[in-house]
C-alpha cells in the first residue's frame, strides 16, 4: 500500500494507519483523559494546566488576540507549578475539565519538535533501523513531538543553548524546521484540544516507552527536516502542513 506524504509517494506505515483510526475514537470518547495525564506523570513528565479552545477559534484566556490560543500555560508560575504528583494532577483535571496541560521541558526531559511530515518519515526510518524511540506525539497543527531525556547543562556550556535562542512557543511560524525544547520551554501534552474542528494533540507512541538520549534521534530528524523544508521552499503551498 502506498500513500503520499508531502506530495511524495511513500510506504504507508503503521504510524499513518494509527493516526487515521485514532481520530474517530478520541472524538467519541474523552473519558481516558485523566488516565493519560497520570501516565505522562508516571513517565516523569511534569505537568501544569494550560488554556483550552473557546468558541470562534479563540483562547480561554483573557488576552485579546492571544497568539497561541489553547497552547500556553494558565499561570506565569508554570515552571515551579509543574509536577508529577498524582493527587495534584487529579485535582486540576477534575476542577478544570476543559483544560489542556503542558509539560515543562529541560527538567527531566526535552522535546524535539519537527514538521509533521518530516516526523513521520523520520519515525519510520528510526523504527525500521531498530533505534529505541521514546514517546511521540502528533499534533493536528502540523507538528510531531519526540520526547527524550534532557541534556540538562553539559559540562561544556558551548554544547547547550536555551530554547529562547532557537525560538519560543510564540514564534513557530518563523521556525518551520526542528526545534529543541529544553530549559525554559514547554509543549502541550496529550490529550489536548486545539482551536478548530476536532483538532488535537495525540500520542503516536505512548509515554510507556522509555525516554531515549536525544542525540540518538537528532541526525535522522534533522535530515528529514532538511528534505521537507527544502522541498517546501521549492513548492510554495505544498501539501505538508505548517503550524497556523
């Protein structure tokens, strides 16, 4: 069986089949939300409440013209608020039933964030090569998130950079390639809802998978990003999605 990824033919792997089947199931039943959040906490992902979609493609926050609707924490203290404590997460989830959740990166884990089509290609290549891939999330706004161990602060500080020097959650459109979420950043953790018609962030590979060293994934991800970003620059309006 074949499929077209980014306007190019390719083998339809288990990932594509999973994404097609998962949408209908999640739309019909959100009862597993709390269990998924607790599973993420058990994997060492510290969580904090985030905004959620409001009618008219708006955000639940009070900010007029919010640049990242439903994608940001609700508290300025999200870095210290983030926790893996079950009791606290259960309280948040039950008192804020519509809330999304973010996970703070650079504490126990980092996230390599790539365009969706590049991520699909890289994931199939990594799995085909027998590389240990950890949790992976797919987002309907055109991104794929690879969860890894954090690099922390290497002994050689030149090998590390804060996420702000690469990009910030508000500047995704300026950085269509790979982003490395580390100290001082965050991402939405599944299950999360985005503005629009049944647009979500879902697990492609769940948090039960062990977090890998990011360097074991980096070369494959950067190669895939270079191919897809390069192809898109020569094909404006191409079929692979960008965040919007």
